C-alpha cells in the first residue's frame, strides 16, 4: 500500500511523481504500461530515431481512429507515446504553450483558477529556460527549453517569406505575444538530447526512497469500495495471466492520456451507464461525459521540390554532409528539430487571435514519416493545422478487455468552420511559399499540386488528405456541466479519492502543441492535491 498511485508515466505523470514525492512523508507509486525511456532511441534527437519511434510498437500505442465518410473512408493513424515520458518521448519536441485566451476561456466556462494569470506561474516553475528568466519564463525548473542551433537555408528563407507575406517575426511565441513566425523553442537539453518528461522530472529523483516507478505495468481498472477509489488492478511485465493489486491510502491519479484515461475510467465502472452495461461492466457511477469531447488539430501538409538541392535528403548532398558533421561534432552541441520553424497566424485578419499554426520542415517527407524513399529528393513541407476546431470526437469501448484498443472517432470536419479555415490556410501557405525569399528553392508543388486551385478542389484535397498533428485533448473534460468529468480541482465527479490529471481534462483544446500545457496541468494538479 502507498499514499498515492499515479497511472501513466507520460507528460503529466512524471511531473506528478516528482512533486508528490518531494514530501518524504508521502509514498508514491508510478505505474507505466510501457518501458523505460533511458534509451538511445528516445534521448538522442537524430531524425532516424524520430522515424523509428513513429513506427515502434514498443514506444508507441499506434492507435487508429475510425474511417469516416466525409474524410475519404480511411483510417487515421494516431500515434501516442507508450513508456516513460509518454508522447513527450516520441514527439517533435516543439515547445509552445498556447494563447492566454485559451486559459481565460477555461475560466469563463466556470473553471476557477485556470485563467492565464493563474496558470502562468505553473509554466514558469517547470522551465529551465536557456535564455534565462523573465516575466514569462523560468530558469529554475528541470524541463530544459532551448533554441535549436542547426538550420537549413530553406528554413531561414521561410521565416523571411512569412514576413514578406505580412506575418511578423516572433522570437518568443510563449511570451508577450503568440502571433507571428520564427524558430520554435524545443524541449532539448543544452547538449542536444531530448528532454522528455522522464528526463525532466524523474531522472534526478529516482533515488528517493518514497518513490517507486514500475514499468511494463498495464493497469486494467481502478478498484472501488462503494464510490471510493481504493486501488488498482494491474498486469506486470506483459503477463496477461497474472493480475496484481495495489492500494492507495490517499488518492489515485489517472494520467494515462486522452485515449487511455477515459478507457480506464469506463473499464472501472465510471462512464455512460448504457455503454458500460453493453459490455457487462458493473456501473460504479453513471458519468456520460467520459470519452466524449475528443478534440484534435486537423492538419494538412503542402510539399514542394527544392530546386536548389539544399534541403536534407537521404542521398548525400552538401547540406547532408553539413548536417552529419554538425551532428557528430565535438566542438559544440547539436540542437535540431525537423519542423524547427513556423508560427501562429490568423486565417482572417478580423479574428482576435490566431487560429492556424504553421510548421515548416526542410525535408521532403510524407505524413507520419512514412515512405523513406520520399526523402531521396530534396524538398520541403509546410504543415498547416487549425487550432480551434468545433468538431468533437469520441473514445468508446470496443470490449471489456483492458488490452484491447478502444474505438476512436475523430469526427474531423463535422463542423464546416475548420474546413473553411484550412481552405484559407492552404491559400496563405501557398502565398508564403511563393514569396521572393523562397524563389531560389521553390520547385514543383507536389502536394496538392498546381491542378488544385478552386475552393472546392481545395476542400476535396483537405477531405482526402487531412491528418492528425498529434495534439489531442478533452475526453475527461473539466467543468460543472452534465457532460464534464472532473471539477476545477481535477476530481472525478461522483466518486471519491480519484483525479484525472492530463490533457484529457481540457474543456477546449489549446491553440498550441499539447506537451507544454499538459505539464502545466500537472503542476496545477500537484498544487491542488496539497502536497
């Protein structure tokens, strides 16, 4: 028996394990279904590792969202991190927090203590900002936030092209103003290693006598006495025939992520009664919002050939040799991210805040890094994602088997607003890519291709090629309305001693990458537990 059980060692769970075990009187156990993150594949940031992690069953749940008629009846690959660090172990390491509006909106929905001024200190606390501390950043935390120091000429040209198209340069999209374009900061150490949540929050505290981290521990359900959570059942080391139990004196915390947290609640008897009964699961509490409100940033990719032959390619060229020399240099650290630049812009100047994110990579690639042969030629891609979707998906059980993947319904473009915003986004992206700064690089447009010009052609292109950009949230929504799952203290409605602390609690998705806001949520959650 321990005081606190944390289920899921991802972006949130690692920080919670650190903070809760700071008090030597607390005994803490972190249970993670996957493996350790202390491997070359995760900690080293070379592009081959990123591609490997995208396809690895060991480090990636490799989920698929269901086909839908409005988006070509094709399944959607939804990678989610599996192992210590969660998705922070397999992501592109871009560090963006979102717009202050995101958090003020949460507060306006009735979630007291989640406005921007209230959450800013939590962002600051976690950071070890390489630029130093200021009103928006901290340098006393353990999550390294760094500037990349290797850039391709096309990336520099892209930032200049954004300015030529009327979008200002912004060197700190997490500071006073989000809008604008520039180089992203990344979660990397100064020596150029990935600073996932394991590196940031667990490495230096694993020696604590009051902290136990158990990997390869697949939690199957939360155990209840009446409506009080008392422990968990889990299967160690992948052995599906040996179930163990662990009990908690104080609280249980689910930090299993936007897919697994709602699935685990449902398997434990907390969720929509009709759905649970369908699979023979005893209802502990009828909570209809569990698994609803799923949100993602729909993403589209434009791709062009590079006539200058100066982007990274698998067949060695001048930039390939410069890249390899920098990566193996002992003279200075190598800090690189494939999508190292981009920004936040408005699809319509009349909008109050940005609704599109741009991510540029000087590498010719396919979605999810599939098809290595694509990188044999020099080229570049521009990702454009819609930040404020109105469409909502669902996470549903497919069986009562805790080892079975749930059914994921992304529901992209259920509302026209994000489709129309991305039509404008494609036009803006093309405008940027045709600016003078990129003329020396701009070869043939491969995707969508010059034949796609009319709004209806662009709409069809979007329906046929839309993908996830891995920013998922919302399935255990925070709030007080009938479809909310947790309150503003992140306590699950209707039961005792159980919280959800991860990106699934977001009532509305942040206009940013998801890792940084999830770390903030964990900081706030630790404070609320009252350590």
